[in-house]
């Protein structure tokens, strides 16, 4: 396994996000192992595939976020989704460094709720569901953790504004990985 420099990857992607204030995405369907390759577009860098940054498991897990951002019209929703995406990437790389088999981690599901001006991001595990409702007004964006199965009827939720999102996601992922 090759060494992964998460800070360099995060920095490269953050520069792509920040270069023009927004990042345009083009989805290209190809017959390949992943079946879908997402190409971030930037005037300076040209087209760079996600595969040049991440392994296939990370692309599988986060790919729907990039596809959803390409269809979202709200700059505020895109900004918030980019922040969550970068945090998830950091967490996945950290988990991968511990030799945890991330191929068992499910893909994120994203629903663009245009009429409500929001993006619903859900991560569905066997016994848990993590969700983020990203709204065009950042103060209205929320997160939730719902336990299912034997732990049913328990959950947590809160606002995403004025919270350390990295600490929140680390806590949520830790709960799920230790109980799955």
C-alpha cells in the first residue's frame, strides 16, 4: 500500500475549491471498475480525476457528494458540502492508516431537495444512520445520528452552525465503527 499524505491531498483539493470561489464538475460515464469517474474542473489545473487523489474505496464512498455539488445551484450549499467532504476525506484517510478495511464502509447517499433549497446527505450503516441536511441558510443546516436494529429508538441531532464539524464527524464515525 502506498503512503498517503492527507494534508497534501486536503491542500490540493482545498486550492481547487478556493481557486475561483466555486468548482465546476463534469460527470463522465465510462465503462470501468468504478463505472463513473468525476472530473473536477479548474482553469489552472485543467481536468484532474478523483482517481489521481484517492483509491477506489474512497471514491466509491464520497463520489455522490461531487455529483450532487455539480447539480446544486446554491453557493452556500456547495460551500457547506465542500467542508463536509474534506472532513470525510480526512477521516477516511485516517481510518485507512489504521489498517481498518474501508471497503466495508458504505457509500454516502445524497438527495438534492431543490424545492426546499437543501441537500440531504445520508450515510447508512447496518445499525446506524448519519445524516446532514444542508440548507441554503447555513444557520438552518442540521445533523443527526439514528440508531436502528437492537439500539432502535435512540438518536442524537443538532445544528451544524457554530459547531466543530470535524470533531462531530470524528465522534459519529467512531461510534459507528466501534459498534458495527
